[in-house]
C-alpha cells in the first residue's frame, strides 16, 4: 500500500511577510492616532483631494496649510468623557501631508466639508514646458 501523496500548498514569501507585519503595524496605527484615507484627481483645471473625516467639526477640529508645494491636513478627534463608557471609536490627532503637482497655484486653494468628507481643490496653472535648453556661452578671450 502506497502512502497518500501529501500536497503542499505553494505560498509566496511576500504575503507571508505582510501577514507577519500586519499585527505589529495595526497596533502601531491604533496607538499613534487616526488613519486618514483620501483620494485625489484632476478635474476642470483643479487638483482635488477628498479625505474621509467623519464626525469632525471643520472649524474646530481641522487645519489645512499649504507651503512649498506641500498640502498638509491636521485634525483632532476629541473624546468626551462619560462615566462607564465603552467606545471603539478612535480619538486623537493626525496629520497627513501630500505633495502638490508642480503647477499648483498655492494662492488659489478652496476647502469644503460635507457629510464627513473634506474636499480641497487647488487651481492648476497652465502646463509649463518640461524643460528649456539654455545656451552656454564661451568665457575667456575670443579668437
């Protein structure tokens, strides 16, 4: 009688590595604050970034800054203390910075907050030439 054939499931090293790192990374995320998920795209000559920020007061809890081609969103979700409270909500502060396209006009930025979605749009200037060749002149005595 022959021994039954054992089939080994082929597994890639990459998913195993991600599985090993997932638990420590999840713990790190929950102790350091919020995750901010966002999407971005270009529409009608504007760079648009939309971020999920449910349950926030935009006037009190959200700060947006733009400097040197970087858009930064900082927020804080404050916890109200209640006796005998159990919560699975995440509280704390978070910051996310995103590089703007090279032709973004930092003087034309608009932000709105509606139903938990923060939408920021930045006007894009006309596309500039990728590069411009600069002629090099000879120095020294001309012959």
